[in-house]
């Protein structure tokens, strides 16, 4: 199947399960809806992971 330039995905290691992962997914979705770039989203997820215990 040829690549679809309209759909871009990034693979990130959440390093968490359940609620920690859910928060990251919801934040990434919100940022994507707000028009943020993949690079901005991944950077934000890095910050979230650093502050999640």
C-alpha cells in the first residue's frame, strides 16, 4: 500500500500503562486537533513522561 501523506504517526514509548498512557494519548489528540506539529506533540509527551510517577 503506498504511503499516505495525509496520515502521519509517531511511535513513542510511554513508559507507563493505563492512566499514564491514557493521559498521554488524550494530550496528543488535543494537540493534534489544535494543529500542533508532530515534533511539538512528541516534545510535550517527553515532558509529561518526565513528570508522571
